[in-house]
C-alpha cells in the first residue's frame, strides 16, 4: 500500500508523467490516518479522500466534538460541519489516552503512508505518538502536523481561534469600513486554508518519497497560512512603507469597484480600466460622467468615490440584479449578483458543472455537498461521513488482522 509502489500520475516523478487517460484516482494506493479535533486536519483528510486515499478518521469512543457543531439541540445525529468535512472517510473509534489505544495507533501507523494531526504541539508526543516514535517503526511515514502557531516560537503553546488568527495574521486590520472597528473573516477559513496547505505538503512529501527521499514530518500553521496568503498588502508595506487601511467594499486603486443596491438585492461590480469606465457610463446613460474632472481617472474616482456612488445609486435601485449583470457582462464589465446560500446551491453554472454531489447519509437521507474544487478527468464521487467506529472491523481486521473476540475485548475495556 506504499505510495512507492504506486504508478499513478500524482505519485510519479516528473519524468514519468503521462498523457494517458486516468483510470484510477491518483491517491488510490495511499493510506492515511487522521487524528484531530479541529477542522484543519479534517479538511486535509477530506481533500485526500476526494482523490482516492483511504482516509481513516480516528475518533474517541464518544465521538469527535465536531460531530455536534451546528446540529440542533434535540438531534442525535452529526451536524453539518462534520458531514461536510468527513464525507468519504472510514471511521474508527480509539482512545489515544489509554496505553492500549496508543499502541493500536502505533500499529496502524506502521502500515500507513500518512498521519495527519491537529491536536496541538506536544499532544501526540506525550502519548508516545510523535513523528520520531512512529518513524522508528515506519521510515516511509509522512507525518503532517497542523497547529495555530507551530511547534516552536514564543506563541507555540498559545491557544487560538478564528478571531485571534485573523487579528495576528493582519487580515482583521484591513477588513471592514474605514470609520468602524476591524472585522474578522468567515468562520473556519483559517482552518480550511491550513488544511489545504497541509494537503499540498502531503502531496509534495509523497512525491519526495517516490523520488527516494523517505518519510518526513510536514508542519503547517494556521497563522503562517494566513500571513502568507495576503494578496500584496504586506509586500506593499515592505516596498513603500504604506500601511493598507480598511476600505469596506471599495477597492484601493480603482472605482467603481463595489457593491450596489438593486430593486431585488445587490450586485457586485468592478471597473478597473478607463475603457471599462467609458462603457460603464454608456450603460448608465450618463456619458457626461466622463467629462467630470472628479471622475477623470481612477485616482480621481477613488478620491471622490462617495460622490460617484451617490450619483449612480438611483440607476441601480430601479433595476433588478439580473438586468444589471446582463448589461454589464455584455459590455465586458465584471459583475455578478450577491447570492444568498440557497441561490448558490441552485446556481445553474455550478449545477451544470456537476460541482454539487448528492450523498446518501443514513437516516438523514440525501444531502447535497460541495465536491472537490479540483477536477482530474472524471470528478471524484463522495461517500457518506462515517458513524462513530463504523469501520472498526474493516480497519482493525484488515490492517491488523484483529478478530471479533479481540475487538470485543477492546470495546469492553473502552479502548475502541
């Protein structure tokens, strides 16, 4: 089951690439253990599973706390976050705080290609499950650790959440209206971003191993994922000493580039060049705006953005979103309606591309979930999220050859 025996395109060295049609998902020969309590490891595992890896979700016998996130108080089943993050995975129960449980994890890791964890610095080590311990029994193991701040540095032991990470990563300072307090970004996004980087790191490590590099530890931090993903504002400061300020829905160097109220909602619209502004004025039936010195170029329009918005606002308010978008796109002006989540789910573009996938989730029935955002040949098909310990027999029996009597003893002792 080692990636080293795999000849699929994703695991091949560059010189072995092929244009032949893909006959299997690229990670179909990869086994991964996911031990976590947050969304970062779970999102990394989700991406691995989307492309064929056998991802085993390791939960305590009482279940991952994320199972209840977003679930109604009277619900007995998992909530939407868990269902989204764990689609297509196998699920086992295992108490890593018990000696027998830690020993079982070591045995599983000896047969795995990847371990992905986000329990925090030192948590796996204190259980004897850190990278050096597991690598001693499996030199090909790739061990992916995700944490808010990493295993070293003055903040290594600090606790964090989304609002803390947005504040430290620089995003909060530049998000919001200029005259108001800074705003945080969407929930869970720091975890998703770190999980995506962890996925990339895992693929690079698999590729390195295929080239003879052996196993290694991969470390990803949520803070560095955020701080490294600024569009250019940090480079702007290093380049010119300019501190970017909050702009609300307006852009820094061009206008109109904002959100406008229509008769049935809002549209977003971006005019970046002078020829686009000329077409924008023609769309509004206001060619005289081109001759107004306040709006003569992007610098002038940014300085007088409020005046320009007040001038054009009535035109938008008397039209529907689809009318505005159709006119703008016909004139090659980027524009789109601001959709609510129901409209996103029913949007014809995403539907025609087959992005949403229906998954049969036990008693909950059929759920609509986002598919993988990367398409390789045919789009991967998602499976349901597992129940607690649903695949104990399959994993412990298949990987470790444990029989039913051994599993029953472990269940009785509270290990699984």
